[in-house]
C-alpha cells in the first residue's frame, strides 16, 4: 500500500531545466513536427508558441547569462494596463525558459542518479541559480502588485492570480532563502538515502522497487523472506532518517516563525495556497474517512484473509493475489506498455490517443526501470515548450499500467491548457491536477484489453477499486500524523513513533504486525511526502473524491463524463478550486454524506466483478 503512494510522487514537481538524454530542443522539435505532419494528416499537432519578447535562441544556463534578462525585464517601462499585461507575458516567458533549464536538469538527474555530472548540474541549479532568482521574483511580484494600472485589469480574470501573488508577498522573507536552500539539500539527501537502499536477495543485489515484485508471489514463505529483507534494510537507516527529519522540522518551524507564524501548520496551509479549505475541513476529511471508508477497507481485508486461508493477515500478505493466481504480468517491454496505453486513451477519447502518440514520437517519456534511476514516477512540464514529460520505473507489473494512465492524465492536463496566455494559469492547484490523473486511471480501467485477456482485466479493475478504498485511510493517517508532528513540535522520535502507531490503529486495517513492531512504527519513513513536501498529501484524497464522482457518472454516461472532464482540464488554474470542480460537474466537499454513496457504488461494482 505504501509503495502505491510512493509511486505517485512529485507530481508537477516545479523543479525546473538541460538534458543530455535526447530531449528535444526547440529546433529539433520543429523538425520532428514536420516529419509527424507528413506521416499522418490526423496526428496531433501541438500549436507552437513563439516568444514575444525573449529571443528564440537565448541561452540561459548560467547566472551570468540569466541575470541581464531579468534586469531588462525589471527596467521595462509600464505605462498602461495593456503594457502591464504584455509585461506579465514577458515575465512568464523568461520564467518559463529558466524554469525549463531547471526541469531538464532534474529529469537528467532522476533518469541517471549514478552519473555525477547530472547530479552536479542539478545541484548547481538549486545552489547557484534558484536562490538568486527568489529576490528577483519578489521584485517582479511587487512591481505587478504595486502597479497603478493593476486596478484597470479585469477583476474576474485576475482574481486567482492576484490572490496567489498577494499571499506569496505576505509569506516572503529574504532571511528564509538560506534556510530553504538548506532544506532543499536535506531533501535531496533523503532521496539519496532511499535510492541507495539495496538488498542481497537470492544471490543478487536488488533495489527495493525490484523487491516489491516478490510480494506478489503466491509462495508465502518467499514473500515473508522478501518483505523481511526489505524491512530490515530500511530499519538500518532509521536513526539517520529520524535525525534528518528532526533537522528539517526545526528548519521548517524557523521558516514559519520568520514569516510571522507561531505554528508551522498555519504557515504550511498558506504556503500550499489552501484558500478554499482549511484545518477544520481536513479534520472533517479524516473523520469522514474513519466513519465511512475504514469499515469498507476492513471488509476488503477480511475477505482477503479468508480467501488466503490464513489465521491473520501479515504485512507480506497485502499485495499477492488472494486466490493464489500468478501475479498479473501485463507486458514484457515498455514499448508494449506505451502502445497499450495509447490504445486505451484512444478508446476514452480519440484526441487523447493522438496526443499520447505525439509524446511517444517525441521522446517525452522515460518509462523503463533501470539501475541508477530515481524511484517513483512523475509528470513534469517543459515550460518553455509547454509540453509534458513522463518519468516512471516500469518493471512489468499491473501497477505500472495504472501509473502510466495516471501520469497520462497529468500530461493531458498540461496539453489541455497550454494555449493559456498567463503562465501562472497553465499551472493548476494540485488538488485538481490529481483529479486529471486519478480520473484517467478509472476511465481506462474498463478498457484493459491491450494488456489482459478474460478474467485478468476484471482482476486488475478490482485491484484499482480496492486500492482506492485502502489508500483513503492511508491518506488520512499521513495527514493526521503531520498535524500531530507540527502541533507537538517538542516531541522526541519515540513520541513520534507512538503517535504514528496510534494512527495506524485508528485508520489501519486488521494487519498483524507481531514481531515486526519496529517496521510498523517507522513505516512513515517510506512516505517521502512527509520528508519532501510537508502537508502535501491530502490533495490526493480530495482529488480522489473528485475522480470517484466522475467515474460514478461515467458508469452511466461515459461520453458526458469525459466531456466534463476535458472542459474542466482546459481551464488550467484560471479559476478557484471549487469552480474547477464545478466545471467538471462534481462537488467540492469532504463530508461523510458525499463519500458514503461513492463507497456504496464501489461495493456494488466489486460485487459484480467476476473472480
Ligand atoms: Zn499524480
């Protein structure tokens, strides 16, 4: 279950740009576009968006190259509302081009973490460029917010933009830049520790992602052995991870204090731009999940226990097929994965199939797992080209199909709003980004024929639905845990482990941890969000509720649900969160009365699936 969440990680990670892995530069992109045009008249042809202000061929790899452009931007005269809007477009171009430099370096590093040149290039960006950008971004923000011409801009169009910028200005403190750089390095250190974990199992050195494959093996003793090997390896680093986390916690609290907040919780909510919900709503989410989701999750686990014919469900019994069938193996090589996904997208909507074909043709995917690649999966945006890039670690498991459908949903979102003029509106609140991706997993779940024959498709669909029921309590656990951490900042690592255990008891299933209490009490170490993106997790729960609503509608009328989905995606981030939900004709609500009927629909759907 934890791995399931780890997979969905740095979504739309705003790590920003050079590649070295065959990513397309601007001129190549144009050349391949011509080839694509000749190959098929019906192929997806993304619009190109030439710069209005910045030269097309500008090089922005070093601070010496970047800085003069920002100086020019800040010196530009603004003498009318129109000039202010044009200036915003110019700022968006420059930020996008510099941002793409950072994104390309991030992609290159995660594709090959064992190549020190990529690591150095990325670290150079976060150490040499990002810290210098921050005060300039602040100046740009102030220039806009203080402009006398802002009042003449259409209020409805700029409301979301202004609200975000005013909030960022209120939170910004120059004295925090140093702390944020230290945090970024600690965060990178966490990824390095986790990425370096391997075990020697059956005479072979294996990554923990590779070890997860054994948890699907019908042989219970083999599963136990594999699970214990991984758990032991993780626990070997537990003190280092606890120490690192304490350092991060202290830095975060200091950042909040500097910005005038007595609590990191309130600071984090503002930083995450949670304008449309607050602490009471997240507590409501936790309570609703406990009330109406946890009982169904426990039913599912009880059925699993019976089907497996075991006395108690152990941590190594959670991924295997309960009827003892061999693991689903949907594809052998990643070309088949990409081809099958394209076919599914085409069945959901032909245009989406064409868009995905474009990503395949233009090498905007890196799908295969290999040694040295960072764990997990993400979709990021090459901002200057306004194109998505998908990264994942496919090894031939059922979950890989789902991950690609998920990241595909993010990519369609990027493509749906790439025509938006205001760069900030080409980004969207994470709570809605995940509606785009999670809905695509559900829309695609009844079209799995490229990967499965006969009953295997139903098996995969069942896994998806059960996974959703099981992930919601996990999200509530991770969320409640972070509230506890930052509401009780003086705690010790032992207090923290106890608090975590209490939450596992409240939200967890009927898993028997006897003999492995330590693995349970430190299992939060695997949840990278707690380390890397504090409080970023409930977004997945909020989005899942949105995705389930669209899915429930699609069960009755899929074309209508797909149309609503695409209409809402096209808005990008130009509207507040509740309006984005409304555009997809779904409710933005965390109450038990919204969630209970969704759980009922899942229960009915599960009961109709053939075993
Ligand atoms: Zn996602």
